[in-house]
């Protein structure tokens, strides 16, 4: 199995045990979104500002590694035409579950985002990419593919892990590891990652995350930082994540 196949199986297992990022929105949340009362996240806590979005009615939206039935239903409630690419069958199943319950159509595509996306050039208006590229070793091609499939004037919204969490023990009290965090180059970390059911996760630098977007051709238009959802680093208000808004020039 490739490391991305291993991660897909690990995430499928998390979904079956109630992983927080796999719990679909309920019917009332969908109805509120239809009425204009909605919020979505790219990172654990902060809602994405509404002004970061393009008009969603009839927009072609790609949820990149965005399965789970949490964000895409919100966009569908606004009238967007939505496609979800994810490598976890269970995450995609949550999207179908919500779509069938609420009576809209969603296109689900099981694919590995480290490979060429199975879409034509310039076919999406918006790519929504919550924190997830921590499960892939290299991200440069992901940004290039996002740029390719967006229309001129299209927007990429991305959630990014800055790697700080990988330094600490489980209690987030002691620094016990170094960066970069790459289990494919560290046999002991590889074994520990599988033993503790973490999946194979990777830290990425700002050069990879934001520099990679710029090298792909994007123009960065806004950014914010966010904390963990819980734990000591959150209590210390340590910035663990970033969200970016980037534009494909016309």
C-alpha cells in the first residue's frame, strides 16, 4: 500500500468511530444556511469570513479533501453546484448521505489529491480545501492542480497546518520531536504513527504552503491564523493553523 492508501484506511476508521470532522450537519443547520445564516471552517475554530467567498449561486465548487458532510452542504444550500474529491470512501459517503436527505445533487470523486486531478482545465469557480494536506508528503503539485482547474478569477480557500503540533507530546507540555515531521524518512516515527493510529502525517513549511501557492501563479489576497480546537496550546493561544485566500488572475 502507498502511504496515501494507508491514510485513507486510517481516516475511514476514524469516521466509523465518530471523528469530529466526519459528523454531517443536521437538517436545521441546512435550513438555516438556505436562509442565509451559515458558517464554515478551514481550520479548527475560526469561521471563514463571508467576504472571502464568491457569489455561490450556480458557482462550480470543488471541495478538495473536504468530505464529511460539513461544508459542501452549506454551499449547496446557497445554490452552488458542488463536487467533492476525497480519498476516504467513508467521508464521501457522508456527503451522499446529506445530499439525499436534503434533496440536492453532489458529485463525489474518490481520488488521491497527490495525483493529477480528474477534472478539465478551468472548470471550477472556487476550490475549498480545509486542513488536510498534512496527510501528504509534498504539496507543490496540489497547488499547481488547484490553479489548473480554477477558472481565471477563481478563488482558492485553503486551511494550512504550520507543524507546531508535531513538536509536542500528547499533553502538549514537552517538546519531544523536531521538524520536519516525516514518518517516511524516520522508521521509528513511522512505527509510532501506525501504532497510535495517527496515520502518516507531515509538516510543511511556509515556503511549501504559501510559497507553493505563489509559485503556482496565485495572488494571495488575505490570511488569518487559528489555534487548536482544544488543549494546552489552545489555552496559550498558540497559532497552529493558517487559512489563506488566493486568486487565480484573469
